[in-house]
């Protein structure tokens, strides 16, 4: 039986962070409920790595005081999530902790997989908006890779110019960045 199955009562952020590391599953806390999802597949991992590298290069070129991280715990007012990619203030990553507070996060990126569509399209954007994270991007794979770019306006995410497969889209925030999502998941 897993450690999570032995838990009784409502979950807290401290409870989730105390779980043993397990690369086969991601643990997230929504309210007082523990959510578990399987580790991402190859297409997801490939795209996440490439997008991370591209974001890191753009941030460095712009001299942006940020750090780009993959699959790091982010503490929200209503729980704990593990976005696929996080752009965080560099000062918030100085300590070697296991989570980052939402107020230090400038951008979260979710890569939509078959098992997390509802979470990434509906629930997580509401949680990120509640936490006042300025930018939320969502990489959709089907029918072709496209990056849905949103910015927080009046407590809600508003879609900006999407980055479509086969087109280079230039974005200005949170730092200058150009992307064609077509090559992100290609083997």
C-alpha cells in the first residue's frame, strides 16, 4: 500500500511535500484533496525539454532576472501544483527548497496530455489566476502543436496571439521570445 493511501484526514501542503519522491507520479494538492497523475510520456517530455531550453536561452539573451524550471512544486493560496514549466524570479530560487511561492512566479506552462486535459484547460488556469500569476501558456499537441498564450487581466486569463504550428510567433512578455511549436514534440 502506498504512503498516500495510509493518510487520514484532509491533506496539507506540508503533508504533500513530506511524501517520498516518486518519479512515476506527480502529486498535487487542490484544496484539501490529493491529486495524483502519471509521469508524462515521451512526446510531453521532449516538448517540455525543448521549450525549457528555448525559454532559458531567451531569458538569458534578454538579461531577465529569472530561472526556468521544469516540474517544480508551486505553492498557491489554495494548494500545491506542479506545472510543467515555471518561470520564476531568480531571487526566489536561491535557496535549495522543494517549492516556490506563487508570488515569485511570472509564467506557468502546461503541456496538455490525454490524462490531464480538464485540469490544464479548466481547473489550473482558475487556480493560477487566483494566485495572480501574470502569464499562463498551454501547449496543445493535437491536431498540431500550438501554444495558447494568455495574460492575466482583471483576475482572468485573456488569450493573446496564439503560436501556431509552422509559424514563428514573437512574444514580448515576460521577456522577448520567438517560437514555432511545430518542432517541440517531433522526434
